[in-house]
C-alpha cells in the first residue's frame, strides 16, 4: 500500500475520534487544529495526500463547507498545496526539531536600566490586603453613579473622539480641573497649561524625556516615592538622594560638590512616605535654590485633599514667581487607580510642547471617560466624594490607632497622621522590619518596609501602613495582629534570633 493511501485511511479514523459537536471550538477549528498538529509534528509527511472534501464530509457526517473552510485555511498558511485535478497534498516543509533536539534557550540579558526597574518593581503589592499603601476606599466609591455617567457619555460620544487626539486632554475636563485647582490648591493656571496624562507615572516620564538628558542630575527625597525613583533611574539620570527632615526635603543637606540638579522632585504637601508637610519658609527657600541652580521642581501633589486637623498649605506652584514648578496630580488616590488619569500643570513656556510630545509618544484618547469625569467634577460630585472620603479616612485611621494602642503604649512610634492615607511606624532595626514583613505575608497582610524607600545605604527601618483601602473591621483585626506581633518581638529582643514560636495568630473573622 502506498504511503498516501495509508495516510488517507488513518486520517479519517483519527478525525472521527477527535471531532466533537459539543466542544467549545467549532468543527472548522477542530478539523483545522488536528490536521495542522499532525503536519507540524511529522505524523503527516510532505507529499502525503489528504482525502477529498466529499469523502471527508460523507464519512465524518459533517458539511462539506466545513471541510472546505478548514482546508482553505491550511492552504492559505502554506501547510497544504493543491495539484490541479489530483487533490490536496502536504507541503514540503522544513523539519521541526523535537523538544529533545531543541537547543537551550538563550540567556536573558536585561539592560542596566532594565535590571534597576525590575529591582524597584519588587516592592509592588498584589491585591488590596490590609495596610497596602496608596489604595483608596474602593468600597465607598459611588460606582453606580459613575457607571451611569460613563454609559451616557459613551453613548453620546462625538465621532471626532474616535480619531487620534492632539489637544492634551478634553478641553471641558481641563476647564473644570483648572477651576478646582485654583480654588482648592491655590494653583496658578489657565486651562491651556493643563495636560491630561494616563496617571502621574506617565507625567514623570514625559518630564524626563523632554527636560533631561542621560546623566543629568535629579534630586530625590530620601526616603521617597518608588514610582518616581524608577522613572528617574531607568531614564539614565544621576539620582542624588536628599535627606528629608521634619520640614521635608532640605537643600542644605545635599552632599558637598553635588552638581546642580536639572530636576528636584518633592511631595511638599504630604511627604511620601514620612508624612511631614513642608512649611512655607522651606518652600520659599527651595524655590530660591531652584532659581539659582536653573532647576525644574516637580511638585507631586498626590493626596493633599485629605487633611484632618490642619488647614491646607498652598501649593508650591502657587508660590512661585519664576515659573519653575511643574505641578503633577492624579485621580488614582481621590477616585480609583484603574481610572488611569492624571495631569500636569505646566508653565506657559512648556505647555504646547508637552502637548505635542504626549500626542506623539502616547496617542492620547479615551475622551468619553474624560467627558464623564468633567461632568462628575462640574456637578459637585467630586468635592462631595472627597468630603466623604476625608471623614471615612479619619475614622479608619482612628481604628488603626486604637488597634495599635497597646504597642504604642510600649514604645512603638507612629507618625502624626494629620493628612494622607497612611501612617508611618518607626522600628528599631532592619532585622525587626524584615521579620514583621515576612510574618505578615504568611498571614495575608501587606506590610511595606520603610527601608525600601531609600536609595542610599543610610536606611531607616519602619513600616508604611496604608489604612484608606481597608475596612474598619479589617484594620482592627490586622492592627491587633501587628500590635501583638510587635510586642512579642519586643519581649523576645534578648534572643539572638527571635523565634516564631508563640507568634500571635491572625484571624479576621474573630474581630468582626
């Protein structure tokens, strides 16, 4: 018997076993997948003849159009060839190596900046477990109201919004955002100075791409925000950590002979993660230093809306007469991170060029969402939501403080908590920090170690405790676990290596 006749016989029998009407894949897909697999793995060889479409249709009990559709795909991909008047044959293809014959995979070699990025990415938290910093109260977001707005603005979206956009954001959103920033944050701006971005991170990247060259110096708060650190380091900038004191970044603490920075990154309203607020005299001193050094200041105002017992401090940008401040804001903290919207408030001299660069690099869009957000702000929903969150966060912080009170009474130091969405707990040693982080991970609690926010070796141990994204009952349960665990470690501090024996258990349901 010829090879081609034998192939025809077993093809029909094998297909009869494989084709199933109840499979999720269509019969066309099943037929195509089976024949392709046999060809690629050598069960069907070059010049093997396939049964005719009529024969396959009749013997398999399927439509001939189904068979022809699968064969047409195989012909289009070059796996089969058609011989006039003689039928379909397997094409002469290069032999595929078996898994055993394949050479070992090439070693992965990341760039230097890629390795830096991956190192910094190790601090990302997964999921919204207790104490995850930077996560807002998603459970309190007015989701139904927001979804109604989205549906209406998508259904009435302008045809022009489907095209590429080059305006730096929806004009209506920039107009209402401008009014909000002028009145609530004392930001000096016109709508034309605002550029809407996909979050603050994209804003940082746009600043570095337009205003810095490889090797330029940037001053970074120490400790400081990991997202900004990652952006500057992977952009090839020389990052100089400047220590933060009780008034924020202190220019006088810059190392001797440090080159004049091209950029100075600060979070003056609520320094991340220490929580201190930069007073006006320090702000004026920083503005003067930047003016004489020819530096651009990046003011990251990420959660200044949430102040509890002190009046808001005017923005650094609003104090500047030299137009040297670039103001960065985000909706991730006040609304929700998945919105992926942030903004830049730029000096007049930069706004048009930043708008063009954004359109070139990132192809801005999603104007229906921006339109819904503009209405959300214009109708007062935004400010009312902030007021509700401010009250909720004050209560959630109080719950966390109550849960941690036994440890505080024995010496655990907490930050003031006058603003923001997290508290900072200071620890005695890096070893203590590592043990607490490890034990918390084992019971499903997120503890963000303060030492990871440092770029220099002069690290301070501590914990960044986010409370905004957790319910009060979860904060009580998790806070009690942390308090008990810290007290256990403190009581066993005379041991060379603290033991896990007797470590408090964590059971959220027990405190509900």
